[in-house]
């Protein structure tokens, strides 16, 4: 992979400048999204920065109705984007989230997205992770090299307070579960509200010794 030019981003760099840079280098960039607070803010910033590509969501079959309604509200609000919903293969394991959450995530979330990305082969992915979300994300940079494509994290340095302020000021359709303490919303069997003092992703796979679904870490990461 050849990176033509990488400007000297600093933590204060506007996420829109990071997105513009990424799109200039990789006009075929795609945006996977689960429509969490970070994802909704990224989507709005990306449109401002000129993104007119796909927003790719994996419907594992276990999403909260509020999440699906958030997707629908976003689709209505941003007609210039193409919303793609992927589904697990028909033979993917069902209802194994309690006994084998890693296998469930691999088959019902990671595999559908990996298959789609093999088909589309984008040069970069725009994603909404931020350092403050979890200790496992504390060091993510704006741009990660390696693998089949660049992983671009325009919100790497944004705090939850900045994200909430932006969402309110722009009247974004945030998943209503967020305001009920579900600071990171995944599938309903594997998500609970966050307790005071916990990090934003503490409600994901709580008590299962698992912190990531495998999209962004591990041997099958995007
Ligand atoms: S988050 Fe839970 S239900 Fe959803 S794919 Fe992963 S293990 Fe399965």
C-alpha cells in the first residue's frame, strides 16, 4: 500500500480535515457503523467533509429496535449516502452468544463485513472509535496502516463530552438508549447500561471477559 502524503495531524486537528485527507487518497473509502454516538457524529462530520459513500451496518439479528430505528432516521436524514445492511450467512450459529460470544461475533458480525470488504476492496475505512471509549483504545492514532487497507479514526481524540455537545448542537438522531446509560450499544444479549465511573464500553459483554467483537482487534480485524 502506498500512502502518498500524510500531513502532520495533531490531537487538535479537525476530524473533517482527517476525513478530507482520507478521501483524497482513497475516494473508495467505506464507513462501517453500528450507529452509536460516535458513529452518528462521524457520519455528520463525514458528510460535511464531502463523503458520499456507503454506510455499512451488520444486522446480527440481535440489535435493539432502537438501533434499527436510529439507522432508519439517519438514512432519511442523509439521502446522499448509501446505507447498506449486511446479514449473517444462513448457516451462522444462532443463540450461542451466552456460551460462545467470540464465535457468535465472528460468524454474525465479523464474517459478513469481511466478506463484503473482500468484494468491495476499499482502500480505507472510516471508523468512529475514540481513545476515551476504553483502555483498549487509549492509543489509537488518526490513521492506522497495515493489512488490506487504512483504518482512519477521525474522532480518535474527541471526548464523550465533545461528542454529546456536537450531537446536541446539530440535533443528531442519537440512539435513545444512549441517554439511558447505554453509552455503547451492541446486541441486546450482550449490552447493559454503564454504571457511574465505568468507561463507555463497560456495558459490552460485561462479565464475559470480552471487550471487543473482533472487527478492530484480533487476527480477523478489518
Ligand atoms: S455482540 Fe453478542 S449477540 Fe451480537 S454477535 Fe456478538 S456475541 Fe452475538
